[in-house]
């Protein structure tokens, strides 16, 4: 927590507006717009809810194909199933670990059925080659939804991730760079899109004094209490990004001369938020490193298991070249808290070095 959360929550209770409306919901939306440059923002219950609303507004329905990054968390793609649509998974490139523009374009040139949209994940807080990807989507008439759940504060050519596409989404889950305990934000430069998202997120109530419904909606709005936490968190977002990047630089300082180790790359002209420090090992079994770190009470995690490898999606269409599978078999996310000291990082790196294949 940043320090002002309780102060703002007390103001929420004083106002007696707990949920789903209130001063701090508006303030949180404004803080996201001011920081990212997005023209419109809607505070929601989760990032997944934001993706679901984006798909609904873009009229993604049963039988439609929706492209998605395969190297991601299931929350990026589960909303495709909510709409009874079909995920189509595109592999990563080695330059960013994010979705490959080359494979994306290849699929769109060769596919028999044109997908309606792409859900692009900015993995581990690092920007994809987003300008190139946005151009490909425009060329082929495909809507672009940016899953920037992990990448609040990341930029490409000075422009924030989440603001290149038709929609962008952010997440404020407990493990993100900024948290409201749970929550999300949907952003778009299209005001009508966000107005429609507001309508759907509040049970699709028509403008009558009684409850009138021509369409179905959802209970997806963020509470005023959680938004108050978000307002306080946004006051320190840039400090968080700098601290995350500093901890990455510490890891790099202690491990960069080790040939066995390769860090997640950062594209030229981009600034990632380094939400998690992620790396791969050429020959060492990462499970051995995880176990050694567990023994000193330090958590680490494997890289995301690609969606096309999940039993749930075994029948889905794909465009692959093996990149994400190779990363999954070799990679690890290291402890990356902004409260970690340089000595903490040094100790972790010594454990890692002791486990490496010589």
C-alpha cells in the first residue's frame, strides 16, 4: 500500500456511497485517463470483465474466430468462451516474447475464415511490437483489444500500452504492479464504446424509473471502496515502475555475465514496467532452482504454459513456431517485489548460480 488508502476509504464511508457509484470511482477513472492518455475509462470488477465487455461491444458471438496470444494467462482468453466464440492462438517472437507480428500476418493472409478480433497480451509488463501489430490489424480489418493487465506504466515510443487498439484493459488484482485487491479498467478512445460498456456493466437497465430491460447485462462495476484504494495507488504508479525496473537491473547486474541465463528482452523504443523479472536457462532444469529458492522461503514461478498446450484448448486453431513452448520449458519468474532490497536479490542470485549446470 502507498499510504493514503485508509484515508480515502474513510472518506468513502463518510460519504455513505459504498458501491457501485461514488466520487472515487470517477477519480480512479480520471487518474487512469490522465496517466495513460486514454480518452475514456470505465472502472470494473476485473480485467477479465473488461475483456468480456470489449468482445460483447464488438459483437463477437457464437462461431466467430478471435485471435489471441498463446503465451499468456487464461484470464486473457476465457472471455472468448463466454461469447461462445473460437480462440485462435498465435505464437510469440524471440525479440519480445510477445505475439509475433510475422506469424500474425501469416495467419491472416492464409486463413480460410477471417477472425473478427485480436486479444494481444503485453506479457510480464513488457510491450509487444504494438505499432506493427496495430497496423496489421487495420490492414486486415481486425479489431484490436490490448490486454495490458500486466503492463500498466509500460510504453512504446512514449505511448502507453493499452491505448493503441480499439480497447485496452488493465488489471488491479492483488499480484499486479498496482492493486485494489481486485478490479479492472476498460479504456478506449471511442466514447460510444465506453458508454455501451457502462450500460452492459450495470445490468443493461434502460432509462426508466422502473427496471426495464431490452438486453441482458452484467454486474461488472467497481465499488467506490476499491476505487478509493486505486486512487491512492495511482499516486505512486511511476515510483512503482521505477522500482520494478531497478530490481530487474539488480538481477541483471548479478546474473548478466552468466552464459546459462537469458533475460526477457525489451524492444527498442519501449519501456516495460518489468512487473516480473523473467528469465530462461539454457540447460539447467528450472524446477531445481524453484526447489532451492523454496528452501529459503523465496517464491518463484514457471513461465505461463501456452494456451495451445492446455487441455481446454486442444482443438483450437493455431499458428505456431515453437517459441512459446521452448520458453515454457526453460523459463522462470523471479521474486520481484518493490519492497525487496539489493541484498535480497543478491542472495537469490547466489542460490541460482549454485544450481546452474556447469
